[in-house]
C-alpha cells in the first residue's frame, strides 16, 4: 500500500470550521466560507489570503467564483452577496429567501 500524498499548502484564516469552498476555473484563486461569518479570497499561487469579506449575519454556507472574478456568497442570514475583488462591500445583494441559503 502506498503512502497518501501530503497537502502542498495549508491555508489558515477562519475562526471557525469552513463550510464552503470554490476554486477559480484557472486554478489560481479560491474562496472559502465559514461559520465565522467571513468569506476569504485566497491566492493559490502565493498561498495567502488576498481579501476577507465580512457581510453576512451568520455562517457563510455557499461560495462561488464567477468567470469575471466576482465572488458570490450565500449565508444563514438568507442573503446572497455579489462582491468585486478588492471591494469591501458587495456590489449587489439578493434578498427574498425566508431562511438560510
């Protein structure tokens, strides 16, 4: 039996368990969402956090990276936020859900 491969990098930054992870189509970026109400945009080339997004009132349950680089997060607060890289606040917020997304 062969040994399991080890991780190439370990990214740390959340204050609670990660609930969601998305990788960009080109494999250079990742976004993670956590119980700590934050989403973090990571550079996989530098193994470093590039941006911490704090918008949701509750856990971030889902994340996505759109083709144009925007980040989508969905949370316990029943909101979906769309953020541009480097912008501190979402450029759009979708509401209407009655419960966590």
